[in-house]
């Protein structure tokens, strides 16, 4: 890649006065060299020289038996890591000096002492591998481990070092939460284990005591067996004492930490002892002097105390506990949940992440208007989720679906739940193919490059690891502060001159030292990054993977779905829903229709367009056969995601292309007049409602103001509550009462008839909505159109804000000039460039803003007001 | 008009309105552009009374009395105590401790009477074990007593002590009462109006029937005071009689017959309606009187003793309540669930074809010879006959609208058989008020 200083130099040298050349044409020698990896359509991706395709999280352990070993990656997909050597990298990140080493017998103390060590956070770079990592070290307690500690580390590995550096605080905060959760669970598990062990020891002591007494009686006081038994007894006594001390230490931890005061330990459930792949039975074990403690070859699963045999010979076969076993069963899934959240949050390009963060920070300051059209990000929910990890959890908070992430085999039920809940996610994410084919070329090249650079002798493999930053482990909460980057100490262990600038171009630049070049926002504002919009590393993965979407609909893909929100509806309900129709046919048909040539040079946009179209078609097709739910992701009571809104944007695009009176319909919605979508077929109606929902002001977090499918007649209060209604057209006599309510309340509603393609609503002749809903629009993609609409709606919201909070418009100059206020209001809106009709939109939005500002109670709907106006409706036809 | 909704699935006559009354959706004179639905009752809401300039009480068949704030729509207190439907409700103002209080008197089918404090929701007084359920209550402020009308007429003082009562009259009982001058009370009992005289002396209070007016041919449905000189009564068959309030003589007699002039097919459709001429409700501002006659409206000038305007079919079904507004407008609500606002307009020139509602208005027949002084006039000879033009309708209730209370600029409250109350407001004014409140709050909090 060409660096910007180079370009500047070239233009300086250019002689302008020579002869006329087309200034637009760059001489051939100055032309920018093509991006070396033509197959890689995204020139911004930094992974071209890395051996992995996208960022991932690695958890490694420094095993006392086999040394550093990788345990698991998130996402748990071998394709993500590609040919990246996890073992090697584990060695790297675990070899950073970590202060966990002094656990055990401190000098001058006869009893083992637990150290509650703070986590350490380090940034590492391995230019040879093209990998940069935020590394979070932590220790967990294990009764059977040497010194009772097991060192672990969690690493966020990315090819973009600037991403690591700039997002350091967010990463740190995220990983601290995960670590806290893991450690809390570990403390609980450790305490349980100690208690069981104590019971065992007590039991052993009583047995030994009896035996000693017996032998004393039989053999006399000074026989060797008796002495042996007495020694054994003494050992057990000592061991009991030590264990009690340990238990005291571990349970006294809550007193040291404010947030664990409320720990309510649940009745203990036995820890699963399933053998997982992560543990390798070791033949080599360093057996400490505390023979009795470490020699219990088997785990105690129950409360029944067991006799502990002294000095078991089987100590070398000791199997260390897995990470999951080390942690209480309730906490581990939550930790994984948090890690998955981190992975999702930081997915994609740095630029996008930063923009989203800025966006979010700005939005949080605009609560007065942001409720109108912005995606509702619930701030208190964020708080809740933070509390979930800060304080020790109540286990019942954990949703059942989260446990899917812990790697347990999923039941059919939970599998179906996943599919049901995010049907639209599926069609994009299922496209995620194996990147081996695409990345293999690159990795080969990169390795060649690496070989090249290595043959130059510029650096040895030892030096290719740089500890770029080492943040002293402070109180994790302090990472909210903006000043931690000053704490960073850089220990460059490289000969700087030797390092090829290609592999680490910015290594010496000061920006690297400056962890925070951008403003650091509140660390809890973690952005949910949407793959559909993200240009980053996810992009090119899709490309070559299209031929095999069917296989990818398998369980493998589904497991990696994002964890369900805690607020999602009752899973059992959703399961019922899905059993009516299978999800898999949708996938397979989707895959079947996919064009074969998309594997070749089609850009990802094109491919995605196809995917969207196809999925739209399938949802249309499925309507005829089954009760359609694919057409509408807006199930009442479930959280509306940005993704669903973008999906709706696609439907909306189709709507405005199909219906010439789309502007009138949108005007109806924006001016607060309830739009009733009338149709006989549920799928069509739901689809239209879904499409139009992106225009509904104050949609609500769960889409409360939209009723996608109504089969009974509605009341006046319903019109008040719902601003967009999908209504079933019934031919039976029952339908006549519905039609009666339609005609009766016709002055309050607009009626869009799907079947006859007509619209009955007040006229709109302005130009404003023409920009929003031009049926000859050049916009091709649903998500683009959604963003277009969103930007226009934001402008409207801004105008409404201006109108609402403009003093002179609303305040009477003297007490008896109410009339002039009305006049000034009208004139103000005219000056803003709104026609009389468009003024209604602004006025409606303004009323919503006022209502929101006063926080008028929403509980009793009778408390809020319903405005309307008397205008003649017209009937529009295609 | 709405046939297109049905998608050509055949005609339906069930809810088509008569074309003459369809005002359409363009209503520039209708200022009610905002509504607020008040929920709280569990059965038909029949009564509304205004307590002061911002509070009102509602009561109905669920036996509950709810007090509301008309400005905010807030439910202030719930007055619970009656076990059966409320049959009458009125406000009662009294002076206590140098301060004027307003209270509510309610009567219920459970044969109790209660006095409520709308500020606290307490039941101040209660009377039970009545022999019959009270149908009407009248407060005589100047005497500081109040009267309840059931099968007998009872007189009560402020402390709910029975002062005196009349003998048992008939099974029909007293359905309406008005207070006249000279401590007299007119009470409607079936076809009769009975004038009672109340004698208050130091020792005891007595009440005596002094006159029976039996000029109505059918049951009296409505009895109102017009002014100090006149009161009016209306019967089930459309007789409207104006009485002198002092000597109880007939001042005017109108028999309203909605006669159908045309004999086309429509007449058989409207047979059912035609026979309905019952005067359900009347209201007067002292000069004009408006009467709800079946589903039609009738405006009468009580000084000129002449008809001012009328409309034979003002609603699709019976009008339950009507009111003269101060700006020459008439409001009516009906069993069809709508409220309509009418304006008295001068008729167009006689040469022009009149509106369809104009035909068939020759329905007022004088009953000449029967009573002296009863005017007999042909309608067309009446100069200054005006028309009632529909200028707006309020649609929202899904059941019969029982009655309404007008709060002027603050809005209009309607109650209905659909258990709901609706406050109709001027949207423009409310929007301005909200803006003012917004800036007040901004000032208090010192900015956003």
C-alpha cells in the first residue's frame, strides 16, 4: 500500500507548466499500484498478512502439566483462526511475566496462603504472525493445582494493532467483566470444593482415629502400625487446619470486595464431570509436599464423605479440571456470553467501531428527540447488563438459551428457538462460508513474505514479539478514566531498524504509544455491530462461501447465533410457534435459489442483494403454505433490532417502488394518523406493516405502537395505542363489525387495502416526502434505503425539536393574544419550508416530544391524548 | 361511500347513513380536534355533573361515582358505596366553617341516598331503608333543604334528616322535579304535573300538593325550568307545554308530529322511527328552548312562542341529551353513538330549494280550542324560521351517548353505554397550553 507522504511527494515534483495533459489523468508511473490481493475485495482489511480471517478471542492456560495451551476460541470456528498457530501464540501470550508466581507458601508462613491477584492487561504484538492482541491474565483457584492456582489468559486477537490500541479501554472493561464473572464463579466452586474436601478429611480423621484406637487395643501403644496411624492422623489434622484456613480466606473475599456482599450461594449442584477435549491426561505431574491434599485422585461429587487414602500412588495420572469445571455452572455461561458480546462488539473495522461509538455518545445526549426515530437503546438495560457482571449473579437470571453457548449439545428445542428468533439473521449469517479457500492463498503469501523478511535476517522469531504496552493492573473500575494510557509502559524489544515497515508500519509512530487518540467514551456503551453494515473483515468471508449455504444451516451455524436477549419472550412460546413450520426448508430453499455465478466475481453487495431478494421471495412463498412469520420479524413483544429495521427497509423500498401512493401512506403515518393495512392474507399484511414500520415515530422498543396482525375489530383506544395496524379482512358476518369500525372511525385512520391496492387517506401534495419515498429511487439496497430514510427522519426530528423549543413561537406576547400565537406557529413552520400538510407532521412530532419531555404516564392510556383533524380523505388507486 | 372497502362483496345496508346527515370529514367549524378517553367504569355511564370549573363526577350502572379532572383527565377520587346502579346525582353546595363546600348527592337503586365529599372521597352522610328508589333529586339552595322524588316526595335538611314527606302517590312515582317560585315544586308523575307547596315554619316543615295539572295525554318525559316565569314539560307523544311558573296556566301548547310528506318507499323503512316523537330531553337558556324529539331536534322561542328551527332526523336514532350553547349552536347526543353540533342559520331564500331536511317540517299542530292562549300557527307563516345546520360531529363512542357536560373552552365531556367517558378538547389550545407548561418546566429546571 502506498502511504500518504509518498503521494504528497509525487505531486510536489510534478511539473505543471510543461504541456497540457489532462489533469485528471495521472501519469502511468504515478499510478497507484493495485492492491496486491485482488481476490480480497476490501482494501481496508488488515488481515491480508495475518493467518486468520477475522478477530477472535483466545483463552489459553499455562498448564502445569503441558505448559501453555490454547483452550478455546470465540467464535468457536476453526475457519476463523485459519492457519494461525494457536499453540505458538498461546506460548507467546502466556510467557509474559505475570505476577501469579508467588502463590503458595509465602516465606515465614507455614500455611498456604491465597493471593487475590488483580488481573493484568497487556497489549502484545507479533508482527511475524501479523497478530496483535489485548491480553488479559487472570488466575483461578484449583485445589488440586500447584499452589492452588491455575493461570489463564483471555486474549483479543486482531490483525489491526490500531484497533487494539484505540479500543484498549473498552476491551479492558469488557474483559474485566468477563474475568470478574469467571473469578466469582471460580471462588464459589473453589469454596464448594474445599467444603467437600473438609468433610472428607473429617471423615477420614474419624475413621483413622477409630483404627488407631483399635490397633492400640490390639497391638499396644508403640507398635509401628500405631505410630504410622498416628502420623497419618496428625497429617490429616494438619490438612484439616490448612483447608479450614483456605476456606476462611476464600470466603472472606467478599469482605474485601464491595460487590460480592450479596452473594447468595445456591444449593450446590454437582459439577459436571464430562471429559472434554481441553484436558489432556498428563503423565508428568509435579507433586507437592502436601501429599494428602493433592492426592485425592477422584473428585468428590456428593456430600457423602469419603475416605482419603494417604499418599496415593496414582498422582501422576492426575487430570486437571477444565475451565468449565473450575467455574460454577451458573457463571461459566455468563462469562461466555460476555466474551461473545465482546467479540460481536468489536467485530469489523476500527473506523466503523469508532464511528458507532461517537454516534452512540451523541445519541445519548439527545434523549429529548432520539426516542422518535432512533433505535431505542435502553440505557437502563445497559446498566442492568453491567450489573449482571459486576455483582454476583442470581443464577435464575441466566436465560436458558445462554447455556447453549457453553458448548453443551443443544437440544432440538433450543435449536429451534434460535432459528425462530432470528430468522433473518440466519440468511445472512448462514452465508458465512469456510474461509479456507479464500484465505489460503493469502496466508501462503504472507508466510512467504515472512520467510522473505526472515531471510533478510532482520529479526529473529524471539524478537518478533513485542510487549507494546503493559498496563499496571489497577482497579478495573478505573478504566473508565481517560488517563490510563499514561500508565502504559512500552517495552519494545525489537531492533527497530530491522523491522520491515511492511509488517508493522506504524510501530514506531507515536500513535501507538498513545492508546487513546480518540475520546474514550463510557466503557459500557458497547456497540452492537451489525455484520450487514460492517465493511470490515467479515465482508470477504462471504464471498466464496455461497455454494454451500445448505450445509451451513446446520447446527454449527445456529449455535453461533447471538445470545438471546434476556428480554426476549417466553422461549416455550416461541418454540410452539416454530413447530408449526420448519425452519430448515426455508434455509434450503434459500440456498437452492441462489445463483451459482455468485461464487465468482460478484461483489458482496450484489450477492447480498440476491440474498435479500431471495429471502424476501421465500418469505412470500412460505406465506401461502403456512402461517407466515418470516415476513414479519416484528413479533409483538420482542425487541426490535437494527437488523430487523434494515430488513424492513428493504421491504419499504419495494413498497415505494410498487405503490405510487406510498408518499400518502407515509404522510399518514408521520402525521400521526393511524394507518390500517387491510388484507385477507396474513403474510402480505404483515410484510407491509413491517415495511412501513420504519416510518412510525416513537415506534417503541418492542414496537408497541404497531399491531402487525389484528383479526378482531378495533376500538377508539386501539387507534390511540397503535399507529400502524394490520387488519384481517374477513368475509364472514364477523367481519362486518370490523368493517363497521373501519367506516365509523374513518376520519381517524388511513386505510391501505393490500388486496385491491388502494389507499384511502387525506391528500398530500408536498415535496418533502417525495425525497423520502421516490418510487423512481436509485437506491438499490434495503439497508441503504433504511439509512436514507433514517437521515431524513432525523432531519424532521431536528426541525420538530426546533419548533418545540422555540420560545417566541409559543409564548404569548401579552395575555390576550392567543390568536397571534397560532399565527406565529403557522408562520414559523412556513419559514422552515413546510407546507400546511407537512406542518402537521412537525406538529405531531412536537406533541410527541412534549409528551416525552413531561414523561406523561403511559400506564393508563386514558391519560394521554389523541389528536386528529378533520380533513377529507381521498381514494388512491394504482 | 365506503363500499370500496368491502371489495365488491355485495351491498350492505346495516350501517349506511342517510345522505342528508353525512357531513363528511371536512369540518372547519369543529374545534374539537383532540380527545382523551377516560376509563374507569364497568358499566353504562349515565350521569355527569360538573362540580366546579375543572372537576366533574360521573356515575352509572356500576354504582360507582368517579371524580375527574377535565384538564388532565386524571381520576381524582372514586366514591364507592352503592351496591346498585345510580339513579340520580346532583351537586350540593353548602357553607360550612365560613367556606363554601361542594358535595355530591347520589341516589341508587339499592334505596340509599349518599352525600359525598369530592375532595376526600368520604361518604359524609347516608340514608338507607328508603321505601322506593329515588329517581330525581332537587336542591333548594335558598331554603337549604333538598328533595328526593320517588314514589313519595321527601324533604331533607342539610344533615340528611328527613323533614317531611308526602303520602304514597302511585306506582309510577316522581320522575322529574323542578323548583318554582314561592316555595313551590313541580313534580312530574306519569301524565300529571303536581304542584307541591313547601311550608317552612319554626316548628315543622310540611309539604302539600296544591294543584294537579293533567293536560298531557301521555307520560311526561321531561320537565325543565325556563326562567322565573316559565317552565316546560314534554311528553312521550310529542306534546310540549309551556307553563306559567306562578299561576300554573298553559302559556303555549305544541304537539310535535314528524309527519312524512312523501309517500315513497322510504316511509315504510322509517315506520319505526316515525312513531317515535317522545320528548326525551329539553334544555333552555331562558329564551330559546331545545327539545330532543325522537331522533329529531326542535328549537322553540319561548318569548315569541314560536318555533325557531327544527330538524326531523338529526340523528340515526333517539337523541338522549341536547343543549343550547352560548354561540347560537345546539349540541345533541344520541343512541347512535355520535355527538352532533348544529348551528342556527338563517334560511336561504325561499326560491331556492331547501335542504332535504326541510321537507316535512309541517309537523307542529296547534290544538286549537282546547286551551285558551295556545297559539296555532302554520310553520311557513312563521317569519324568521331558521335552519339547523350540522357543522360537526364527534365520533368515538361505540355505544349510546347518554349525556354530556360542556366545560366551555376546556372541552366537552361525554359519557356512554360503552363504559367510557371521552373528553373532547380544542387541539390547538391544548397544544399551546402544553407548550407553556414545557417552557415553565424548562425555566424551573434551568434548561434542558
